[in-house]
């Protein structure tokens, strides 16, 4: 497959934690990452419990997910501005926002109101991908929102 920088990867993880996330956000997709270029290689940037990490080459990351039995879906941005790389550099190494995942997004789903933070100091996976993509209200995004967004289109990975 011809993957490109800033492709979105949606992930269906099967742990108890991720099943709970799927139930609350009402989506099959409970994690996501973004393909980035780092040290001349395509890699995956994702928000994990340790924060925003770019730890594996794309091919190795895909193999790791497949070994764990996770389902993947790739989407490509319909367009990308010239500031996406700078947004990625701005956000890498930032912290993980447990409150956003465990509380703020659930409140948003139930009440349709956002009571959480609106900054990049700490993010969850979908906020990271939306921020890199340049979505204005990135803090509102869930993996399901990114899956349904017309800012991306599905790409065939076979």
C-alpha cells in the first residue's frame, strides 16, 4: 500500500478499557493515530498513557496491531495545509489527558456540551490526529467523528 504522511489510522482495540470506550463513544473505533515522517521514515504518532509518542516505523506498527488482533482502517485527508508538519512538531511529547477520555467526552456525548480544556498541553488520540489535521475544534473529536468526517476519505489497504 502506498501510505502517505498524515494518513489517519482508526483502530478497534479489544481490551476491556477499549470496549468501555467504544460503548461510551458509540463507535467501533476506539483509538487512532496519524502517519508522520520522522527521521526520514513513515512512522505512527499516537497519544498513549505516557503522552504523545512516535515510537515505531509504520510497517512495524501495523504488524504490532495485527499481532494483537486489532482491526485497522486507513483514511486519507482530502487536503492538507502546509502547517500540518509544524502542528505535529508542536504537539509531540505532550501529555495524555485522562480527564478528557474518562470524563469530558462522556459529558459531551450525554449533554452535547463541552466542559473540558481547549489546549494542546494534554490530548487523547483523536484530539492529536484532529490537531495535526488542522481541525479547528480538535478537542471535540472522537475516533468516530474522524471516521465520519468528510475531511478524509477511505483508502484501500489491500
